[in-house]
């Protein structure tokens, strides 16, 4: 099976250490599943610099949202410069460009957030007025809901950059996705893993997705052995909830779906940016109904919050 005009499978990715690790992971699994891809250069990684990578000073909400990490990669897909794209699914818009689709979701890694600090072992140990750095409105809002005394400051950059800033004393603490720390070999830096009842994760956090052209049956067939149906159902429910809420980087939204005993349970959170008010909900049903569960929960949260919430 030829994988492109040049006979190679071209895997598009951002160039950060974490993104390169993720692309390498996918490449390795594809090679394990398909021996012909083990030939030299049969599967190559193509690095694409995105707007989100270039702009490291302003918050995502100020410059266009999380799609800034995928726009250029999706353009390369549509232009046939690459055959597939590896994404952290939490960075992918709920509405994909025409002609593109999520072909594969890998088994999900731990979706929880981690607390990291220079001198404190737990979030509860932070002193009154401690400075915490985060670029996430979701984390900011939930921190303020629990600890309104904290001073939250903008904090951008990849995981290594943020840890270096914290170690230099710019902030007392920060929060990062545990899965990201694990992928770049820095899990030992986590002082405390925050349970979902303390910090509900971002929608699709911990999940890797592979996007390709909707008409590329050959690439889709190559990806089929890597797909995890249970993880896909969970993130499908979460993303359907986000879509129903018309969520963006300007709205603090969190959600996590799990499957136990054949039942999918989705928990969702809509919260004001200052953490002064929140609306939580939970809904369960068959994994096959993931999209409907997510849509229904999202619409319910929006009704509870009131029609003017997303306009605030």
C-alpha cells in the first residue's frame, strides 16, 4: 500500500518536545502494526510551526483560541503536504474544517492535573496570597473557587519553560496536565495529583487524536489498529458537551467522562472566570450514546447558568 505520492507516510506535528514525543509514539505504533513502515523513511515526521507556538506572550483567549495550535497543521493536511496529524485532542476545535476528520483516538493517558510548587507539597499548603501561574481560564476559575485568596498570574510556554520560570521564583506554584509531564519524563516534578473533585480536567485532556483527510481511506486503514473505542467514546461525549456550550478559550469549562460496567458517565462544569459561581452536572448512559449524553448535559448546564452567561 502506498502511503503518499512519494511512498512515504508523512506525520504532521508541532515542534515542541511534547508534540515530538507524541508524534514519535504514533510513528512507533504504526511501525509495530505495519511492518512495511519499518523501512527507512517509510514513515517520516514533518514539523509544522503554528501560530500558537510563535505567540508565547499573550493568553490564547486574546489571540484567537486553541485553534491556533492546529490551523497550520490542518492546512498542510488539506494541501496534501502531510497524510495525518497528531494532536493533543484538548487543543482541537470541536468543529473541524471541511474534508478533515478524527480517524483515531489512542488509549487515553491519565487526564488529571498536577500541582507543582517550589516549596509546598499540596495545593492546600499554599499560604494566603500565594502567586500561582497558569494560562488556563479553567484552572484559574477552579483555583479561585477553592482559594479566592490566591493571586493568579498569566503563565505561558511549554512545560519545561513554565517549570524553569517557577524554579526561578516567578511564581510559587503552577498546574500542568499530568499526562504531559509523564510524556516528557518530568512526572516526578508533580507534588500532588489533583482529583477531579478538586480540579475537573479540560475536555479531552490526556487524549491523543490523529486527524486525516476524510477521503483518505488508505491512511484510515493504517490507523485502525491504533484506535481505542472506549477512549474515543469518552472524549466524544466531552467534546459534544463542549460544542453544546459553544465553548471557547474565553469560557471556563471542564468535563470528564469515564466508563465502568458498560456505562459511560460524564461530569461537566461551567464556572465564572472569577470562580464566584459554578454549575455542575452529571449524566450517564450507554457509550454508544456518547454524543447525545454530551449534548444533553451541555444544554442542561447552559440552561442552569442562564442565557446570558456565555455573553459575559
